[in-house]
C-alpha cells in the first residue's frame, strides 16, 4: 500500500462514518488535500492533512493548527470555513473545511493575463473584506498573494486562504505588535512588506502592503516594481517607487488608483487601513488630498522624465545665451538686440522642453498627441512674435 492509500485509509478511520473520502485534490510541500462527502449533512468538503514527513516538525505542526484556529475564528463569507480540527492515530493533524470549486487568482492570471477593472475590483473588495474581518480580531495574514486567493465558481466570489503564517496580535489596535523574531523570514520576496524585510515591528498594515502588490498584479499583470532578481525586489520594497497605477490603467477611477498606490507606502502608519481601502473601493472614501496630490505629481514628473528633459532645455539655452555673450565681447559692433534675442530663444527652448517632457517623456516609444503639437506651435509663434518685436525695437 503506497503512502497516498495509507493516508486515505488512516484518515477514513479517524473520521469514522461521518465522512467518506472520495479522492485527492492536490498536494503541496506542507499538506495534502482530499475531497470527501459529509454523510450527515449531505455536502462535499475538503480535508487538509499535514504531510507525514512533517509530523515531527513542531514548527510545521504549530503553523498547521494556527491556520485552522485562525480561520475558525473568522467565520467570514470570504474565508473558507473550517468545520473540524483533529488528529490521526499517528498524531498527524487534519482539518475539515468547506470545499471551494475554482482556481486560484495566480492560475487565472496565467491563463487570462491582467483582469479588467470590472473583474479585478470585485476580487479586491472580497479580499479586503476578509482582511478587515481578520484585522478586527487581531489576525494578520502575512502572505496575501494571488496563490492564496481562490475564486469560488459556485458563488462568484473570492476567498482568502492559507493563514498558515498568520499571527495573532493582542495589541491589534495599534502598531505595537512584534513579529516573533525566532521565526525565519517567511513569504515570497515579491510580497514582503518593508518592515518584514527589515525585521521591524510588524502590524496589521503589513497585509495592506501585500494587498497593494496583489492589486497591481490583478490590474496590470505584473507587480508594482521593475525587478528581475530577488535582491532587486527586496531593494525595491525598501527604497523603490511603485509604478503609477492610474497611468498603467487609465480605465481605473483615479481615487482607487491613488489609494492602491498608497497601500505601498514604506511607512506603515501612512498606509490606509483595511476599512479605508474597503470604503474606497466602494466609492465612499477619498484619499486625503495632501497624500494623493503631492505624491501623484512627484511620481508623474518622475515617470515622465520631466526633470531630465527640462534640465536638458536649461543646458541648451545656456549654451545659446553664453555663446551670444561671448560673441558680444569679441565683436563690439554686434547689434544690441542680439543678447535680448538670445534670452527669448533660451526661454522658448525651456518651455518647449517642458512640453516635450510632459506629453512625450515616458519610457519607450510614444505617439505624440495633437495637443503637444498645438502647444509647441504656440511657443514657436510666441517666439517669432517676440523676436520680430526685438529686432524692430
């Protein structure tokens, strides 16, 4: 008898006549999941069993039972409900849960790519609703990512799963809760908050950061940072600026884009709460203007490379003015209007650089919009008019 059949047989004995094991649904590095039928209530369930090789691992046992207890404490429509926690004869723990028929959001992203707002926003609403319920009783998930979001095909809703590395914070109302520093750094690098990386105080707001990463992936098909290696990803989490979501997806309501970007603030205290995010997604909460406006403008300037383009305009105009000044010293007979004309030319060059930087400064190839041509034409007309007036003076 192989390990799978032995596990099924042992599990069936432990469950008795209440459940009938049907078949294995899947297996991972930590556990195996089976589909079963609950005879008394006539419903299908999922039974998750810790892998036999981990029975002697105290940390694995602790995480497995912690997940079951955390989920049982929630009893929320967007968290797969736990029905029973028990142990087999050899003390292997198992948990009986609601069976969810559907794919993970990671699987959906692989097959469908980025989701349109009308599909992604409902998923985000469901996930943040589950996080709000968890945070209300002091539970931080610490591993919010597409692999841990199931889409329930029967009820058209998302469920947050895998609370295996969650933590319960008695002081959940503030930022005073400590991560257990005896635990290793856990969670994929792409979904670690800055405070988790630094091994700092970890609050409920760590989930909000991971939620922000999740939102970017659902809405753009990729994370908020351009990083090719784990080291680059960690550096980006600590010091990088996320791409502007509203620019990547112009069909997203601006306030929602700003709120989701604010979720990625390096300072946990500046991130919105789960309640704020939930209300923003429902359209009944606005990010304070002092948070959205300044950060939005600075990010837009950075992304459009305006600083570099305008600096180039200053340098070029400097060469023009400097060149005219040098010639004026060498040739005393040069007309007096020449220096004034050089100033007008330099000003026109700086204005033109600003227009190019604003409308045509993104990375990669872009097609200039008509308004850019109009603005440049107006600058040219103003320069010609000013030049004519200077020469005629």
